[in-house]
C-alpha cells in the first residue's frame, strides 16, 4: 500500500497443474514506483514464500515483453535464468511482440542465500 493506503501494484502466482509443481509468476506496479526496488523486493519475497509453502513446487517461470528491459532485469536480479525468446508470441496493443521467458528451479533457489 502507498502512503494513503492505496495499492501500488500486485504480484501473483498461477499454478499450471493440479500437482502444484509448476507455476507462473506475474507482477505489475504503478509507473510512479518504478526504479526504486519495490517490485524486486516483492518478487523475491514471493519466490521465497512460494517455495517455502508449496513443497512440491519444482519450477516458477515468468515472461515479459522483450522491450520491457526493467522487467527482465528484475527477473535476473532475483536469480531467474533466461530460458527462451519467443518470437512474435503475444499481441500487445494490436502488435505482435517478442517475449522473454525466465525461470528458477527449486534446486537453484535452495542454493541461493536468502
């Protein structure tokens, strides 16, 4: 919440199977709050919570428009690895755009300092 108790963004996780072994992570934050580390901190905390509370969770991935450098740099800051460049994979504002996909495995997350 912002200074006036107004939400400034969100982080979400969507499990991709019934076994809860694969999940997609997403986030959004108001432009006013870009560049100050809030989203990086929130995403890192969310990764920690997800791997801590879902013991079967094996992999978390996230994706971004390739032009959104801030988003894929955030993924790198939280130690996600780039896995793919999906060419013209999504339509954004009526235009086909490339997406970058990043992921982290439980074993990689466990080997990091928290």
